[in-house]
């Protein structure tokens, strides 16, 4: 396995993760398609890489007063509980099937992002620190 590719993929995932866009949406396909790693292993690598990235991003976003903890705490708690269930489910699914499900998920997210431009237009009057 080429370390240069791993470092490059980590940098790309870190940039997206630090921006709050989910570096795993890029890192997982790069690891599975680019390096031939199984879907379960790519997801596990992504989760390990996500922990320090998210901690540093949270610190920076908190210093910039961009985090609303009254909203973030319940979202984080429910996310942790759901991630346990998701990890158990992912471990019980065949790697090839899991890759297909992840691909479908990425397509759905992409379509939603494109449609959200017209369905949920940004309100220019919203204050930065509500």
C-alpha cells in the first residue's frame, strides 16, 4: 500500500471534515475504489481518522462561536446511540452489499444537496450567532 496515497486521502478527508462536510463521504470511496480496501475496513479507518479531526474542528468552530451546544448535544447523543446500532448492522452485512448501500446513500445525499438549492433557499437575514 502506498503511504503517499494514504496521506493524500487523509488530507482530503481532513479538509472536508474540518469544514463540517463529512470527510468520510470522500475518504471511504477513495479507500475502497482507490486502494481496494473492503468497505468495513474503510469505514473503520474513517471512524478512527474522524475522531481527532472532529475534536480539532470542534475546538476551532467553538472558538469562532459557531457551535450552538443546546442543539449540538442532543444531536451528538442520538448520533452516538445510532452509530452503535449502525456499526453492528454494518458488521453483519456483506462488504459488497455494504458498498452498494453506501453508493446509493451517496447518490441520495448528492441529489438532496442539489435539490436543496431550490427547495431550501438560504435566508440572507439569518444572523451568524443566533
